[in-house]
C-alpha cells in the first residue's frame, strides 16, 4: 500500500484564510464542495468555541466546512445529524495551505489563531510530483516554485504561533518506490530547505511526515527521514490521513524515534477510533474505508512523553478520493462524516 495516501486532503483544499477586515477568496483547491472557507475566522452560526487551552492549544476554526454544515442542519431541524457533525466542528483540524495566495492564507489562519490565543495547525502538501499520479497528484511545478511557496508561507506566519505538518507521504514515497529515482535528490533538498525556512521563524514547530504503522518497518525510513532534515525539525508525524490505532501508532513512532535521535512526534487520531479497515482490496484500504470512527480528540496530554500531541491533521468528513462512492479528494462528504461521528 502507499503510505498515508488520502493525505490528499490538500488536493481539493481551498483552505482560504482570514484577512482581518476583508474577505479573501482563494481560487485554488478546496476542502469543501461549494466555495466555502472563504472568510475564515468568522462564526458560521454554529456557536463553535475554542477548546480549553491547557489541554488543547490549537485553534478551532469557527467557520470551517463542518461548522457551516452544523448551522445548516440545525436550521433545517435535523438536530441529530447536526449533533454528529458538531463532534467534528468543535475540534481543531489541520488547515491545508493551497498554492494560490499561500502567504495570505498563512497570515489569515495565524492571525485568527493569535486573536484567540491559540496555535494554528497548518499542513503543507505541495511537493513536486506529489502522490505519484494518484488521487492527490499535483504539487508545485518545480523546485523553484516549491521554494517560493514555502517562503510565502513563512512570510505569512511571521512571528505568530504555528505548528506545521510538512509534506505527507513525501519521504515515504522516496522509500516505497513510488517516486522515480531522478526526483529523489531534489526532494531531499526541498524538504530540508523547508524545515530550515520554517524553523527560522520565532514560534513555529515543524513535524516531517513519517508514514504509518501499517506500511513497513522504521528501518526503511529513518535514514531518508534524517536526510530530509528531521534532526533540524521538532520531530515527525505518523498516521496522517490513516486509520491505525493510537497504540499501534505510538509503538511505530517510538521505534522510529529511537533511530532518529529520540525525536518527538505527533499522531493523527482524526479517524482511527476503530482502527484500520482490513477487508477489500489491500491497495485501497486507506481510501474512504467504511465503519471507521473519530479517534481521540486533539490534545497535548498524551500517553507518552515522546508524543507532543494527538492531532486531527486529516479533516474528518473530507473524501480520500474517488473510491467507494466518494467525491474527489478533499471534498466534503456528509454521509461519510456522519458515519465517522456515528461510530464514535
């Protein structure tokens, strides 16, 4: 199987941002299916508030796709469905920065988070030759375009607090044969440069994606992860957009940590409440599997001192791709969102 695939939240993430006092329309990819996410930070009318800072310092977007769906369902009198979607809307989730206006997006999200006294959780998913031509194919046109993208994000973040998940699948696909050999050296250079650029900021943490508990052995990825700059980052991320249990992810992360200088890590718990799907075609068990559930809610109070946080990096309710009846990667799929929340 191919790593985290389904990290393709970005592929349709029109994750636009707040420009205080003005609406910013982002013409890129979308996390929604109807042009939503346009003026992030305003209240969608669902009464979404921040989580207690001492346990969950990450920003909850009160105008997220999920928050808007809650407001619509409540207005329609569908209170039961609204309550299920609220389980998603009331938690902080990753904001996947699209290549159009990245500086404005990063500034908008971090400004909104700063106003709320919280940290913005951002995901960069724009590496050239992304996803090996699968559901979330694309990425920057070349290395220079990617460097400009990262520079713009860094400029938008400035000295505000941010946690960045860097390039889901990018290192893993160097290991599993998915990314052609001729692109390997450039990718290492781009990832290391991105780590350095983001870590030069005053209050930004960076976690390089490092696969999941089901793809292979930590022995296969620790050297590539080091070449990509994990020693200069704050650590690595596991289980991004996947479904492996927190216990399995913890075991995988600790094994890998021991091989990369005892680096800390974060775990994506957004949809791992029922663990991985084990039926059907093994190559696409990661793609919109049925019977899954929301996992532990985001928090910095974790089961191990090496784990800095449980995070919802993948945005629950967004499709992994056009499989099992789902829409394009990153588009909101209400039936699936309701299933995730119902199974909780």
